[in-house]
C-alpha cells in the first residue's frame, strides 16, 4: 500500500525526532563514559599510591614486596680482612675485683712446679650488674611541744624530702620516657625489676615536674635554633584525647625543637617559626609560603611527585620519566661532589648546563601540552613557579638537597605517637615538646640526657634554675 506524501512526512518527522533523542542519549552516554573513565583512572592512581610516589610511609604500602637480593658469592658474617669491633678493656681504676690465675698442672709432664714470673698474661673482663638494693633515706619529722608557751611545733621538711623520689631516680624516669619512649606502664614495670615500687600516677607527677624544669632549656634551645642561618622544617600528625594535632619541628645542625599545634596552617607556621628570616628547607606544603627568607624545596618529595606523573598514561608518562632522569642526574652529580670527586664550581656548571636546563623545559612541556592531565599540569606548574627554590643547595654551603634531617627528627615523635597514642592533655603536650627537644638536642651533641635530667632535678630540689643545655 502506497503512503501519501503527508503520511511519509509525518513518519520522517517521527524518525527525525527519534534520531535526535537517540543522538542526545548517545552523547550523554559518551560523556558519562568519559567521566567514569576519568574516575577509574583517579581511583587506580589512588590505589597505586605508595611510599615511592607520595608522602605515605613505607609501612603503609599495600602488598609491599620484599627487595630481591642478588647473590654476592660471599658467605654470611664478617668477611676476611674485616676489622674487628671489640668492646675494649676498662681502665684499672674502674676494676673492683681482680683474680690472678696461674696454671696448676702441666699437661705434658703432670708437674705442678712453674716459674714465678709469667711469660704472658691474657686479660679478660666480666661486666656485671651489682645486686644493690635501692638507697632509701628516711626523714623522721618530729613535732615537739614548746616548753615555754606549750605550742606544738613541727620540724621543717628539707627540700630533699619534698618529692618522695631522688633526682637520679626522677632523671632516669624522665630519660626512659623522653629518650627511650617507654610508656608509663613500662616505666613502672622496669622500676619494679630493680626493686623500686612506683605507680603510674607518680610517673605522671615526675613528668609534670620535668615539664616545669625543662621550660627554660626548651626556650633556650628554640631561640638558639631560630638564630641559625639555615633550618630544616617539617610537621606530622599528633593526637591529644583523640583530637587531631600537628607536631612541628625546626632542625639545625646541632639543635632541634618541637612544638605541638592544633593546626597545620600558615598561622601555625608563624606561631612556630615567628620572625625567622634565614634559609628553610621544606616540602611544598602551602603554610611555608609565608616564609620571607630563602627556601630550598626537598628533592625527595619532588622525586615522589615525579614518580606519580610517570605512573600515568600517555604524554604524562614521558614527562614524568624525563623529570626523573633530570633528578637522577642531579643526585649523581651531588654524590660526586660529596665524595670530593668534583668541586663546587664544577657542580654548579654541570647542573646549570644539564639537568637544571632540561628540568625547566620538561616542566614547561607538562604545563603546555594539550594531552597532559590536569593534575600533571598543576604539579608541573607549581614546580615551575618555585623553580629557583630547587637549587639553593648547589650554591650555598651546609645545605642538603633533601629534608631528611627534619624527617629523621620527626620520626622520633611518630614512634612515640604510635606507642602511646599521643597525649591526654595540654600538660602532656608541653612535656612531650620539651623533653623531646632537650633529649634530641643532647643526642645531636653526643651528650648524656640522663645526666642532664638528673642535674635539672637537683636544681629543682635546691630551688635553683636548670643548667643550660649548651654548657653542660
């Protein structure tokens, strides 16, 4: 049956409308597929995030494979010609007991007659802990009746009897917590092993006293550190009563300080570092943008950012691989400089002529190329804007290309946080700040923190000031 013109026209209109509707649905489907693909890529990138391409700790790497060990062909243990490490003999004045041993029977002729003079002497020393009970001093504080007026008068309590524990014991408790990160329970358990009964409440009181007497040394260390020409700065998470906090650190060559803040913000940075105008090595965290002095960006963080770009597809991968190649060249030259194989002038010339020039070109490519992802453009743009901050270490003395010094310092606090789950009060925060600052600074100076804490408690008992850190 032949359709009329009007019927054909109506069918064409219907089919056209259906085609337009299907075309629109197809376009929407394509747009949704594109969005879903981008989401899948984003989730895959998140899933593949690890310690090599982010700030994650290696312990958080999922399914972390062990590093393959290549056989060296050598047996285990010390190799032939390896210099031995002996404990060494203590001087004679530190030896309390001596035994002179002489042979009793000759294995050849069974004689027991030997020359009086020895032709050789082998010395062996045995170090042992003495079985000494804790020294307990008892103060009998009498109350007596005045023969003249009949008033009952109690004797004055000496300073030594105020706290129930002596300065060495309180110094040891502080050192066990502040330097060795033992929890209160472990401190009380360890004290029990050596015959000293002490409860966790008493440990808390000792910590509170330590916090008070370490305030001035803490202030002195922070002031001294902020007077240095260059510092390494970093921050990491902390917990106080399950509330998020941040512990900041400023690390110099022979001193370091810590400060716990409620924020990781620019305001917190200003509160911690104040008017410090010297050089600062940091990561790319935005809070450090307020620093008014010179700045060195950490190349270890840059390495992880470049790894993340290289893990993407297409042109991003090429950009990331080239940025990593520039980084490897920089570190090869830096290690040659540190080993004394090249001088600083050569280091500057080689880096400026090679990786510095190439890095800038590839950052530009990552920004300008139409096929790079938005994240790659943003990362490359950020590094390009801060390009001069990558190179301070090649021009100035005593500056490293990485922020490892600050990260090593913060690791002390990270381990403390994991063992004790943070702190329970602001008083606890002040104790952590001060004891870590003093203990870590003394460690950098190869000094004995136990002896220093003991001297501080002696000063507390005498009513005087704690000794300065830099003169003990």
